[in-house]
C-alpha cells in the first residue's frame, strides 16, 4: 500500500493488516549524462514497492534527497546533512508508530546515506520501541547480479533499473565517456577500506567524468530478474526477523 496515494480510510485498513512500515531513502545527485538525478531514489523505490506489495504493508513516500555533498560540483545535485537524514527517518518512523507500526524496514538506495541510516536504525531500536531492518540496494544488487552486471555509478545495474522503471528519463545515446571501471573502483576503495581510509570530499577523486560502468550493455529486461532476486532476499529476511 503506497501511503501517499490512498485515502485515510484505505490507509487505516492497510495499517490494520500489518505492523510493518517501509521507508525508502534516495538521493538527488548526478548520474552521468545519461541517467536522471533521481536514479538512486528510483532504484530504492522500485525495490521497496516490490517488498511492500509482497508483504502487504504500508510504504511511506520516498525521501528524495540524500547525503550527496561530494557530488555538489555537478549541476542539479542536492544534499542534506547526515543529521537531517537521520532525523527525517526517525520522525517518519515515529509517525508510523502512532498508527500502530511496530516494525520498520528502511530501504536505502544511496551509498552516501549509509552512516545516517545506521544511526537512525540504532536510535529507533534503542529509544523508539520498534524493530528495524535495513536493506541496502547496492549491496543486494551486487549479490543478485552475480558478477554479470557491474555496480558502477550510473553503470550497468543502475541504467538497467532506470530503463525498466522510467525509460523516458534515460538518454542512452549519451552513455559514453565514463571513467574506466577498474580504475574508478580502485580509487573508490581508498575511501571505503575497512582498516584505514580518508574521507571523500568530491566525486572527482573517483571519477572525473562523474560516472563509470558498462551502461551501454544495459536493457530494461535485465532489471526484472535482478529486482526479483533482491526482493526475494529482503522478504525472506524480514519475514524471519520480525515477530508477527
């Protein structure tokens, strides 16, 4: 049940059927010359819709702006602070809680949101009286793709998903000139190592072009089995994690 698309009567009925609420965290940031600024929101929302439909629960409106300050050198990118993201997630969850929701699934579509999402999840569990599960789009996609599609920024997976969900927003003729995939991944690891690393101040440190990956190989048809596998894993995990 997509909450902002129904009446209060319909919302009450849906809330009465399930104690689970789903919150999607997206972003508005550059994704190369061929994908829309809303790419991370589109991906997270596509996954969240599938999961909410299968679990017959309420799906809150997506949070369309994320923690994207390192992309601000590109026109159109918007960013909020991690504290704002954490607060927004918690306040939406608290609103859902007043309507009887006891379990929260946070679907995060943007890597830059991860620290803020983790803080929100911890705060909700410790002080909010709810149970929380976090599903990270990129991590799920990596496993579901099985090495057959890259997870580059505006690369194969993201392009396929947007082609499936919003083909009118994709400009495939412009999907050329991205940074070399191997080189971009090598640079990215400098900012995400598990042992010692430095903060990323701007995305140019990873990709001068702003994007990388084999976007040209993407088709809309590739997204369906990928999203289904991702949803399968989330539904199984959530079904086992939350007490009915």
